[in-house]
C-alpha cells in the first residue's frame, strides 16, 4: 500500500445475503408501487418467478412481468421491454436471473428515462439522472451485475457488445439467496463461475486496482476456486452456493471499481460474432491472457497464485506465475470447460474487425500489458483448435 496515495471505491446499494433472503423483497415495495420483473423462461420453468410473485401477492404488491430475455440480450429485446414498461405504467425494475436479465433491467431503466438510443449511451452520451429504482436478484453466481455500474447488451447489426456505464446503474438493492441457485445446470454453474473468476483476476491485475479492490479480488479468488467444483456438482449444497454468490459479488465489486482487461475485450468480440456464452468466452482466453500479462506484474502473480490454492513457499515469481495459470487451467479442465473452438464444433475465422474492436475496447484498457493488434490476433487464434480443410 502506498502511504501517500488516496484510495476511493464506489459502494453498492444495499446487499441482503443468506438462505431465504428473497423473502425480504416484498418489504422493498408498497401497495402503491408497481415493479416490472425482467426475467427469462429458464427462471420461469425453475419456479423461481413463482416464488417472487407469491411473495408479492401476499403483500398485495402489484407487478408486471417481462420474461423474454435471452442470453446476450439484443438491443431489440430491451426496446420491447421498455415499451412494455411504459404501456403498463411501471415505476421500478427488478432484474431476476443471470447477468442477461439484470443487465436488461438496467438497460430498460436507461431507455425509459431518456430519448437517447442505447448505442448513443454506450458511446458515452450521459445517461439521465432520473432512472427508476433498480433491484437485482441473481440466480447464477458469475456476472456480478448485481453490484456493478455497467449494463452490457448485444448489437447484432454492428456485431459488437454495447456497454453502458454509470454509477446510477448500481442496483438500489441486491438480494443474494443461495437457495435460488439450487436448480442451476452443471454447465451454467461452471461457465458463470469461470466468468466470476475472470472478473476477480482481471480486476486484481488491472492498472486501476488499489489496495481495497485487491483485497476483494483475492478473497473472491479463494472463495471461487475452493467452491466452484462442489457447487457445480451439487448446487443444492447451500454453503458452497452461498460462497459462490459471495465470491461472485466480491469479484463484481472489485471490477466495478478497478475495471477489467483483455480477457473481456476478446470475450465480447467472440460473443458478438459467434454467440458463445460470455462465461465460456472468458474461460477460453483467461489462461492465455494471464500468460501474456506475467511480464507486466510478476509480483502480483505470486499473491494471486496463493489465492488460487498454490503453495508458493520457496517458489520464484516465475514459477509461481506459471503455477497460477496451471491452477486455473486445471480447474477448468476438471469442470469440462472446452479449451478450443474446435472442441465446441465451431469453425473459427478471425475477422479483422474483431481485432480492431478489441484493440479499442474500453473494457480492455485496464490490462496491465498493452497489446498490439498482431498480439491480439495471436491471442484470438491461440484457442482456434483444429482447422478443417
């Protein structure tokens, strides 16, 4: 810690954590309120939406439901939800689900409050300061969107992700209930967990990190690496689910203040072009980018290796760095996360625009080692796998 430096972090709204935390949601509203619940069909089928609406019915809280969120929500879906919000006279928004649902809720809040387009807000136009209250109820342990000041949606026409950033996008209340994760599929748990781990690692290595964000990031790494396998194998195990939720939340708080890096720059392009899930996109590139970043901050890799479960006693920084990467690679292998595009049956072809988009991506600006276009291209191709023909 630099004794001459002043540190500053943004805090979230209010966090309510623990088994049964969802039961507190109706206390946030009165009979005069009318929130729009933004969710997806998977949450509906799992019976989670019914849990919320039953609580509202008992408290006589009115509500409306928009349940057409899909992974990497396109702008058009946000516009549809915003129109529904206006038509139904809603006054607040609840994001119920994974990162796509919560980010959609945030984007709807922006869209119903001003006359700008989402592309304009993503390009830096200030968002209105009169957003409706946003509430977040995550049903995955990965995105950290419940505490972040960012909403990311997909621009399919432009083949890019649109990131809208403002402290006003931090949810007023986030309810973290591990019981809501009990039906999460193994693959979803593994991939969203990989996303959470990438958040923690990138925030820790970011050039904008500080002693406060570092503490949160390292704690997140410890929680995630020691609980992800247990959680994915048995999401009904409440303790592991709770620790994953907390780890994801701490990683979210860390990156919300320190920013991210090249992993997310690469992952956003892959998601926009090939519609690979965000967590899997991050997992594909995390180890390669870690190896790329070692020369820029080897001393941080020693502390990171320890947080990832490596016994660093007697290890040089070079060896500790290598074992940190190996620890992540081993974890992903045990979770059966694909290592290449060819493993997923995708014939990857690098579009030059993907390199340009990543090189200029604001999300990648915190990376500790500046990557040139040819290095970005090499990273993209490093997980291509077998090329046919």
